[in-house]
């Protein structure tokens, strides 16, 4: 089959349309790259802020005894009879019940 001249009469319009499409795609790609770059900058700033904040935070000792001071003092008293640890603990505040029992007594 041979090509007739009528088949290519719209070729200049097609060429212009393809050129416009290529220009639009190039502009879109440039815009996407700019947006991604701005997001990368924000992420990098946020990561550096988090690293700085974590560097300023005190490090927790892995060797520290996680039990409460009263538990350690009680264990020392039971094992060794040492009352000094118990005496140095702050006294627990007294709690008083303000409700009245049904038979008239206080709790």
C-alpha cells in the first residue's frame, strides 16, 4: 500500500501537538522535582532537629536497678536486718476515709 499526500496533510499540526505535549511534560517533571526537593529539605531539617533533641536528652543507664527505692530498702531489711534504708524513705501520707459505713461507723 502506498501513502497518498492526503494522509499527511495534518502532519504540521501533529508535530506542533507533540512538541506542546513534550514541553508540558517537561514542565510538569520540573515542578515535581522542585516539590520533592522542598520536601527533602523539610525532612532533613526535621531529622536534624530530632537528632539534636535526642543528643541533649539524658541517657538512661542500663545497669540501674529499675525497682522502686522502697522495694530495695525492704529487701535489704529482710535479708540483712538493715533498717536505715526504711527509715530514710519519705513517710507515706496518711489517708483517711471520709465515707460512713451503713451501720454508722467510720472507715
